[in-house]
C-alpha cells in the first residue's frame, strides 16, 4: 500500500511540475507569463493618495491600482490573482530587471534615460511637475522663487535637481525615502517646498486642504507609462491595447473622477499612446 502512495505522490509532483510555472522563463513576455500562471506581480507605490495606496484595512486603492487591475484583466489575470508589491523611485528599474515584479504601474514617467533600461507601454496619464507649499507661503509662486530655500523630493527621483538646474541654482536640495516624509517635514517647517508631479501633490492637499496648497503652475510635462522588462515588445503592444480599451470604455475617466476628482485637480484629456 505504501508504494502505491509513493507512486501516486510522484505522479502528482511530475504533473504539477509539468503544468506549473517552471516552464515560464523570466525572459518570456509578460503575456506568456500571465497566460501560463494566471498570476501577475505588479509593482506600485503604497503611499500616493488617490493614485496607489495601501490602506490601514489592507486594501489597495487608487487610479494606478485601477489601471494595473484593468491591464491585468486584459492579460487574463483576475484581480484576486494579482500580488501587489511596493516599488519606489529608486528600485523600479531593478525590480523589473530582476523579475521581482512583472509590471510597474507607479507614477512612472517615460524618459529616454529610463528607456535604456526598461520598456514602456502607454502613456496612460499626463501631468506636470509642480510645487507643494504651506498654505501661508505666499512668497513661493514658482520654481524660480526657491533660491536659498529648502526643496524636498525623494531618493531616486529627478524633479528637485531639475529645479536646481533650470530655475533656482541656489536652492538647497533635501532628499527623503518617501514623499510622506517630505510632506511631514514641510508641515513641521523643516523645508519650504516639495516638488514632484502635480497629480501626486494634489493627493496630499486633499488630506490637509487647510494647511497645504499646490502652486498650480506646472513647469514640465510628465507622461506616465507601464514599465515592463526591457525588450518585451509583445507585452508593450498588448498593454497599449488595454489602455486604449480602458479609455474607450469609460473606465479610465470613471477611475480618475473617483480617485483624483475630489482633490480639485484639473483632470487632463486621455493621452495618446506614443509610437514605440
């Protein structure tokens, strides 16, 4: 009897191995990996109100989360079969290259420099760099007014350096690991402004409208894309189609109105998917 149990167990192991993810390589397209495993690991931010946030009750909510969920659905993966993994400005490229995540949907601006390391689908949203200041800071009206002031951004991101290079050479740059750290320092009077994309800053204003404001004069154009492993052209094409479908179905605007609309941020028109 025991040998029959052992043989049966061995057969089950062989069957599971043959049908499981062992035949899926990290170099395969995300389309193939999703189809073979019915699962995706997606990198998002956990600390961006309105965009992607891990709530205290364990939920993942926001516009980026909705985009990622819709894309996953078009790849054949149900929402319940998504593993959400936190990614940051400093780790997005390495998370994709190492296979830690299959996709990144994390306010990920498409740039030529980043295209050298990863592939992008989209864009799925367009915003612009702006400044978050205390509501009482009437003398900060734009990046050119930041000389001799302390400006905060996150490690691995580029907005603060762009302000220094283009607008205020005498600005003092301060870095923290996360934007909530910058906002806390701003509220405490330890810094004078926070810079990143306006739609990200709007989420913090929605939380503390009596204490914070966005200057409201965007001084760059940022196109958010879905990050994939470098060279995954099949995945890029499929996700471009998914973004187009999300827009045409009305789900794109519905999600924006629900997640970003309450902040008062002026919603942009749907972006045009760029030629790859």
